């Protein structure tokens, strides 16, 4: 038995005139979930008692699955959507939930005519999943809609360190020459050993992406590097068959000196390294 309670921002599909099949005296409707992970994996689940083929995707039957309550309104306040049911499918595995494969997945909830699945469906809700919490066989997640973007600050706050991420549109450093392929030959907790070091201590604050095996597609932040040994922010979380191929992306400590000396990119530094901080107010004259 799997239960999902989803808290959603207002991003519910606008309900226009209902299609003919929904206005019929006996409505033959089925609920459908379309879930698309960030790594490209897309699955479909339906509350109907048999599989449905909708929009080029096969929706596997999960008869016990249905939304328990849907609340919509025309304000910008957050709305709530509870989804729960028995998902009789291995598509959403406990290990995948625990390792974060479903974090940030796009979700679309709609109803369709099970007698004619290719008829125009009615979208009820859409958004992206936040971090998923699992309790035994049940899990809960937050559904983040487009109004979530309104929570972002209108302008960036000042900071002594750079607010950009290495290689993004604000930073503009080309990561093509700062991406490496290696093999992990040993794992001890959060410490992993590579078959060859990435020189110059460049991997601190970088990223390791597993390219094969049970952790394929998962990314692990690197917090420190000592030669061929990397310290990850967390353990891989799944058993690994070593050696295993990984992709390494160099990191940056977001300091002006690093941006200037290592990347020759001080012109794109997105911070205020020389702006006095709040401690200036507490200094004594001559201090």
C-alpha cells in the first residue's frame, strides 16, 4: 500500500467547458498520473483496472490509486492536493525514493475516458515534486507549482562570496575542459578512491556523477579532495560493484581570489568581496 500526500501551489489546470464524455450520464473516467524524472525516465499510472495507452505513453493499472481531496481557488495562495492509493507497480521503488531519483520530477494529474483514452484528457493539476519523505510503504511529497517562482527574491542579496554556480550563465566558465572521466576503485563511507587523481585540488566543491551500476545517474557533491581520494557530502546510499565509471566536474570555493587566479574570470564574479559587513557597526574607533 502506497500513500502520497501532496501539498501544491496553485498550478491547477484551468477547467474550461467539459468534453462530451465527461458530461455523459455515465462518465467512464479514469485518473492518470504522468511522472517524469530529471534523468528522462517517464512513467504513467492509472486508477483504472487495466492498462491505458494515452498520448503515446502506457499507463499501468493501479486501481487503488485516486486523489482523496482536491481544492482549487483563483487566488495566489497555496492550495492543497492529497493523492493516495495502492500503487501495484515496481515503477516507484523504495530505493529510488530514498536516493532522491524522484526529487524534482514533473507531475501531471488528469482524467481521461477509459473507453476512448485518446480523447482529449482534462488536466487537474501539474507541478514538480519536492523532496520526498518515505515512511515504510508510504511516502509524502510537496507539489511545487509555478507560483513557487514568486517566492524568489526580486533582486539578489549581497554576499562576500560568489552567488553564481561554476559554469552557469552568470559565471560563464566553460566546463568542457573541467569535466573528467575516472573510475572509482574503492568506497569507505563517504570517502571514494579514484583510479587517477584530478590535479591541482580542483575537485573540492565539485560534483561526482555515477555513470553505471546501481547508482547510475545519481550526483554526489564533493566537499574535499586529497589526491585520488574524494570526500563526498553523503554516502552513495546503494551497494556498488567496483570499479565503476564516474564523471567528475571541477568545483569552486566561490572566493574572488579563486575566480581571479584560477579561472581568470573576476569580471563575472557575482559577489561583493570588499563590501563591509554588519560587524563594521560594532568596531571601536581605531579597531
